[in-house]
């Protein structure tokens, strides 16, 4: 498939020029385009949706008649490509899955000259997309870092959520919660902070990652985020959705003490630890992360699902004999 044709998109109400947060970084642009192609090759819908006249890029997958919609929300400076393993897995499990590029991130242009949105504005975008595109009677929100903060805010703003999964979630105040990343050395230090063990390939991309983190969606947010968006103990106590908190034991960006604060503050929440893991479990411990995520969403162990899929392909006579066994 030619790259030019691949990048062409249609929006429900308006046509937009192709845009990406990493468009000035050749290696990252190539990698993200490749991930996008691989997702499309697996049957993932790659499209944009309209939110109050603004284009928001989303991936969608899974049955349209699913019982539940699961929404995936990425972190600051990241994109929906962060979920390239998670999205097809949950769709195979039977969920209708929507992975959103938050405005100013990934392939979603910024809404205005600020280049970023405040947390409550992001939460409203999520609410609008859920109202327009979710299917089934149930809703699960899965948020990583900034995405967890947005998910919690969307729920507190009135979005009915049946499962809430917070992965290394930001949103609670702590010292040094934001650091500027402007230069290649900043990025290398950042990698050491977020990873239990920094992959060699990441250091090769440090210069381009530094350029991406200088985007308005990141810099302007850090400079102008509203402290009122930080969650207080009283607000945590109002989270009523069954909540699972997933946390890497070696997270140096959003330290593990905050996992305990989320857990203590949200009534009935469960806290699950991931050893030898930093702030990016989707990449550092993908097998463990996805097992815990599936468990948090209420899916049976994967070997049960594989067995059921195998049995469903057997002749009816064989299935009847298995049922009697």
C-alpha cells in the first residue's frame, strides 16, 4: 500500500490535511506509520470522528454488537499507537474497542491556538466520543498516565463507567510531577526514569523523542495545566466504578507511593503490582500487563478463550461428546 494513499482520511463533517505530532521526526514518523499499517491489516478501523467541528483520530475494532465498549486513553506526548498490542487483543476477546488520539497528540490536530486541552476538556472529548460511538450496555475506561487522569475526570463528570482501569495514572499532586524535556540528554535521563531497563533502541531515537516532547500539546500543558484538575481525596472517594490500579514497581516518573494513594482513596479498588517494570508496562512487560488488564476487565484466562475458540470450530458431534465428558 502506498504511503500517500494510506494517510488519506475522511472525517464525518470536514476534510482535514494529514497531521501528526511526530511529523517533523523522520524515524518516529516511519515507525508510527508502520504501526498504523499493521493495525489496519488486522482489520482495525482507522478513522477520524467529529467533536464539535474538530477532527479527532480514533482506532476502532471488535464486534459492533458487543456487550461492552472499552475505551483506551494514552499518556502525555503519546498516542493511540501505544495500544497496538492491546487493541486487537481486546477486540478478539469480544469487546468493541475505541483507542483515541487525544487532541494535539498522534493524528489528532489541536483544537485551537493553545495547542493543548485541559484535563476537563479532554474528559469532555472522551464523553462525546462515547456518546456517539459506544455500543452495548457497558463501558470500560482504560487510561495510562495522563489517560488515567482523563478517565477518572470523565467518570467524575458523570460518565457512567462499569470498569475503570488506571495504569500508572497521573492526577494526584506530588513534587516534581512535571519535568521539561527539551534536549537529547533530557530524553536519555527520562528513559532511565520511566524504564526498569532502557532498551538500546530507545536511546537511538532520543533526539527525535526530544523534538516530539517539545510539541505544544506537551509543553503548553505542562506550563498551563489547571491545579483544580488534580484530584482531591474527597473526589477520589466519589469514584464509584469498580476500579483496578495497575502499577510498575520501578516507576520513577509517577512513583509507587501514588499507587497507594489512588488505592486508599477509591472505595473498593484493587491494586496490582508489576515487578521489574517502570512507567510503560505495555512495552516492558506486555504479557503480564495484558493478563492483568484482561483480569481487571473480567475476561476469563486466555487459555480458556483459546479452548472455547478451538471447540467452536469442531463438528457438532464432537462438541456434544465433549459436553457429556
